[in-house]
């Protein structure tokens, strides 16, 4: 095969792990996170599906997988919301407009099932930073509102000051296109909204189990309780979706870091049907309700 | 090609052949480690005599010829915008003296890396090489007959079986035939074939490690579960050092890291081998470890080799080379543990 030409990194993103350059357009401080808006040099769209992720490089620090948190219906740029937890994410938190990063992707064949959601009621549940991947889907549904049925979003944050996308959550509250439930675990003196974990508002909600698709994103412990509530409401396991987190290194099912039994979360997910996860012991050990953990 | 053409090359003609090849392209083959006599490694041969044809095995398998332990992916500058420069060497080389089990390891990785979305870095590196296989004598750790790799020829261009003087050469590809034109060879006779057949027979008879069930059954046993006691017993002995992974010809997990140049103007991204047995392999950003218990990591290794990849590619991701058992700092033997799993499953049934 001919030697790949130099400085055309974008042509080889998938195959040689060379990212494509992207420019930081804006940054916005969020509680314990930063929202980074990025664009490619040639202005082309990322062409992602809500729920997919990219590998972002901060050169000299490394690469990290981050969910895209904007909608492809807003194609002029794309957003990543990053909590500074490790080397790379701390470097991302220090980015300023005009800085350059590298992007590989978008990756993930398992994304939010937009086609199946069409004409159905949609229920989204986010815990903590889990609101970030769902934000892209929320934007997508709002931008194509007529294609979907009743649209509800539950978002739980630890404290009022941890609420991400404050301005947008305010808009969602006022937006007649969606029913937005915001809850905090630990209220402060000024908080007059709902308190408790995400399952509290979830318990109060009536759903049409024949016509609803639910998707959730958040810390692993949350899934167990969400699954229990949704099953109580007779929602079939086939119509519950979870977006999982692993530390993907390659994004194409090779590096092995994200393996969950026979699945590669990066490639087969990161969004999975609950029904498919039930069969996997390594999912069960973390959060499937009342699963015998010693059957391995 | 149909049935491979069989030729014979004498020992002295083979040395001359190697010299002719070395004059044109690098040859990577087994050579004795100068720092550890009696131990061998795949390395670049400086001269034909460096080739150690009767090496038992190497500590690290020859997969490193195609995916180095630390592989330079690209360089970057810290300019605005940064300049990215793909690093890829496309020059050809010969990989010499690969045993049937290790050919099978390369075949395993060919499947894994070409699974869509394919990684062309591996494929492109593979295309650089002409592979010359070599038949071997087993030691007490080998179990190639248990996974059906003892007579494997895929992928290779030429394959050598030792004769009293020189080798029987099987020609497996056009590239191999072309390379062999550099050698003085004669047509193989019935006698030569018999000697080679005897070699193979003796090799199979010398294998002492055996699975107590056919390898196809192991996937079902692992899938059925109920093996936690065996995983925990094995984990009690395991140090999670990762030696089994780093010496395995079918392991292909990796990490990627950046290195900054000392002048702070740029740097390099490397890909390095990684090990699923290391504690932090499945840690995520929030700090959760998806295989925080050692027995979970031990189980993962068996499930990957004999269940997940077995089902995906219809072959075990184990070549019977025995390297993991040889390298294990706690003397955990892959065949012993597999047999304990089989026994536990039989007890259950």
C-alpha cells in the first residue's frame, strides 16, 4: 500500500489514530465543568448522532473520550462538556477560545434510538454530568418537536450549585415543548424545587408503557434504581436505554479498555438497550437489580 | 496457489540465501539474547549467522514486528495551529523463523484488527513483511495440539521444516516463491517428505500439556458460569503483574500516551501495550473500577481468550505457545487452570 501522505491527518483518523484539528470557538464555565464549543478548520459538521462521543486530544496531555453534548441539528459547531477529573480533562478545562485541539470520531454505533423514538413518548433521565450526553438529544427533539410524542426530562443534581446548563434548564422549564423535572439531592436554603434523587420525580410520573421509550445517563449506581422504577411502570426492558461510561482509548473496539463481557462499549454502545445488558454478567455486577452476583 | 510447492535447501545454501536477503532488506528473526544466554528474542539480524533456528521459544512473541511494544503514532507541534505528522515506516522486511503457534497468533490479530472499523496501521505493517515460518520442538509448557495450531501455516510465505542438512521449504505464496529465487534449491524427494513428517509426528508426541475437554467445550463451560471458586483460587495466587498479557501472541489491548519533547515545542503520541490484569485497566473518570477485584480480571482473561473472541472469530484466542505459563511470576499454568474450570463444570453437571 502507498505510504499515507503527510499532514492530511483527517484522512486517516480511523485507521492511524491521527486526529483532525479543531478550534475552540467559545468556552463557558459550568459548575465543576467546562462547556467547550469546537469547530473544524473547514467548517464541516461533525455529522454525529446524539449519544455518540469523540476522542479529543490536547496535544502533550493526551486523548480522552467525551460525549458530544450538542445536536447535529445545530451543525456549525459542536459542544463537549467536561469535568476536570484527570490529566486530559483538566487540560480541556484550561482551554480558551482560539486554542486548538485534535478530534477523532464521532464513534459509537449504539447511540440514542432516534428512529424508534419517532412518534413515541420520550422520557429522559439524567444524573449529574449525565445531563451532558442527553443535552444533545434534548436539543434534537426540540428542533424536530413534531416528530415525537410527549417529551419529559428528569434531571437530578447533587446540590443547586451543581446544576449544569443553568440558563438552558431555565429555558427547558419554561418551554411548552417539554415537561422538565429538576431535582437536587441536597437543597440549600434558597431551593424551592423538588428534592431527592431522580427516582423521586420518576415515581410520580405516569407513563404510557405501550408507547414510551426511556433513556438514562448518569453514575452506574443510578441505573439500578431507574430500572426498578421503569419496570414497575411496566415499561419493557427493550425500550429502556442506558448510556454507559468507560475509558475508551481507541474508540473502534480494539484497545480492550471498554470491554463489557462480549461487548465493546465504544463500538457496540455507548448507548445500550437494558434488555441487552441484562444478559451480561459484568453489567449485572454493577447495577442490575437483585441479580445473583456469584453466578460467574 | 494450490498445494504448496516443496523445495529443499541445504544448511550452507540457506546461510547464503539469508545473506542475499539481508543485502536487500532487514530480517527480523530469533537470536540469542547477549545479556541472557539460553534465552531468545525476535530482533534484527546483523548477519546470517545471528539466526538461531533451534530456539525453543522467545519471551515476547513476534507480533511486536507489526505492533511494537511502544509504537510511534504521530508527532505534533505545540504551534497554533499544531502540525500533525503521521509516523509510518512502509519499507519491507522479512520476518524469519516464526513457529506455527506464533503464525496463528499473527492470524488471530489479523482478524481482530481488520474487524470493521479496521485498523489499517496493523494491516499496512503486515503488508510490509514476508514471513518465513519454521517448525519447532515443544517444551513442557507447549500445548499447540490442544488448540490445533501444531501444523498451522497461516499466514506465511515460506515454511521451513528442519532436515538433517538444511530445510524442507514449503512455498505458500507468490511473494515466498519470489524470495526463494535467491536460494539454491532442489526439488524435494520422498525421503525429505518422510523426514519432515517424522519431525511433525515426534513434535505432537512430545506435547505433555493437555486439556481435559475439547477446546470447543471451554466456551460453553465459561458461558454457563458457576466457576467463581476457581477464579478466586487462581486470583489468590495471581500478582496482577500482567506478564501473561505482555507475552501473549494474541493479546492486543493497548494504551495511548503523549510525550513532550524536552524543548517543549512538540511531542509524540505513542501506542503502548496494555494489560487487562493490571488494577487500573477498567477504571473510568469517576474513579469506578469495573474490574476492581482480581478474580474478575483473571476471569476476564479466560473469557476473552476462550469465549468472547472464540465466538466472534470461531477460533480460540490462544495458540498453545505456553508463554503465559512460562512467564507467570506465580507459576499459574493456563492448562492447569483451564482443567480446573473443566473439572468444576463437570462437578456442577
